[in-house]
């Protein structure tokens, strides 16, 4: 038996080493892993756009809601009054605009009357001038008396003065019409302003009812009945479950061959026996340190190089085995196959490696089975 074992053990060790080397060469060297990864979602923060006292709270903690469902109701008495004031102001200005429109119509009639008076005065001037010319000829041959000649001359001048007066009256009526038109435009501008104020008042009245912008689950509800809120006050968070994704913070040295579309296997700490296969969707435009409150400034004499991490967004299938169970903030381990997705066959060693990773003994390194290519 001892001789058999002495022969068999080296053979098994060599076979295991050969298989491990072959598996590393074909699969493991293409895998990059990190446990600095978390489930995340595009959480919507619900805040009012007006100020007032909360009158009703229509949802409870952890309640599922649909888009358009009423979440909060703010006391609307002041806003109803402001809307009524706006409607009254619009009605007043509309009546003023209608009054000026009627004045313009009346003024146009006055202009037509003045224009007719000008025409009559012009006819009188023509008649008086002809009469005056005839008297000039008659006085020259002593047919008409000097008195009648002077009367004709006076009538001519009187007719010209009457024409000037009629024309001045016409100009005055036209100027008055321009004044009325200007005042009407001013009232129309006021009408536009009052209508805009009415729309704002109605918008504020509508905003007293706060509705869900998306489908999701209520979380972190802070708004309570009777609470005085202002624009921007956080009332609750709306988590769009089950639409979640993974943000994995890979080291910069692991990104060399990562590209969007590559397969990523996700192991959730809360469900260690389940494996989810996702894909890389995008990379952050900068490392996580650049988005921190105090970005690092390495232009100093005591510089120490630190490996940076870049957030990588990984999309998960909507019909995965853990659909509806994942919550933002859960810790996960992500393994990415850096080969071309077209070269990765279904059931490749990546999923098997991930399963092996999930069953690794406690205390094993997070990336014990991954190496940079």
C-alpha cells in the first residue's frame, strides 16, 4: 500500500498542478475580482416645491407605490385664496382691456367724423376761394361793390381757418386714438402678467399634492402630519425596486483590459448560494478620490503613491434569481471576465470560479483566485 501511495500521490499532485496551470492559462488569468462593491439604485428624494404644513400622509414606511400615487398633502387654504385673487385680477384686467377696445372703436368713429368735417371744410374753402376770385374780377371792372368784395375775401379766410381747425381736430382725434392704443397694449401686458401669476398660483395649488414620480418602495420617511416644510425639505426616499445595479470599485491596475459589455459575475453576501451574471455598462469619468469632499493634492514633497479605485457600473438582469430581493447598500463580490464576450461560451469557467469563490473558507483573500492579465 505504501508503494502504491508513493506512486499515486505524485501522479495526483502533478495532475492537479497540470489542471490548475491549464485552468489558470485558459480562464483565471482573465478574471478580475473585488469585494469593494455594493448594490445601488437611482433613489429619488421626495421634497416639496412650496412651503406649508403637512395635512395628510398617504403612505407608510416600506410601502410599494406606483408613479402618480399621492404621497403627501399640504394644507392648501392659502393657495386656494391666492388662486382666487389671481382669477379676480385676471378678470379685472380683461375688463380693462375690453374697455379700451370699446374706446378705440368709439375713437375710430370720432376720427371718421373729424375726417368728414375736414372734407366739408375743404369744400367750403374751395367755394369761398372761387367766390373770392369772381369778386376780384368783378371789382376790377366795377361790377361788384367794394363791400361785397371784402365779404368774399373774409369768407375765404374764414373757410381756410375752418379747414385748419378741422384738420387740427382730426389730428387730435388720431393722437387720442394712439393714446388709447398704447393704454390698451399696457393693459394687455398687465393681463399677460396677471395670467402668469394665476398660472403660478394654480401650480402652487397643484403642488400641495405631492405624487410619486416613479414606481418604487417608500424608505426613510421623515414627513409627518402637522410638520412645517419648505422647498427642499427631504420628506422621504423612493427606491425604484427592483431596478438596481452594482457599483464595483476596481483598482486602476485591474482596468487594463476591462471594457463595457464584458461579463461580470456578482455574489451577494446576503445570499451566498446565489450567483448573478451581469455585464459592465460604463466606467466612472474619474476615480472615487476625485469626487470626494477634499480631493487629494499630491503636489507636495512627501508624496506617497496609493493605488486608486474607479467605480464601474454593472447592470443586472431584471429576471435574475434575486430579482426583488436585492436592496441598495448590500455588499457584493464582483468578478469580471476581461475576455471578449463573444469568446466566452455559456457555462464557462467564470461561473464555476465564482461558485468556488462563494464556497471559499472564511478568511480567504477577496481576490485570491484573480490575477491581472
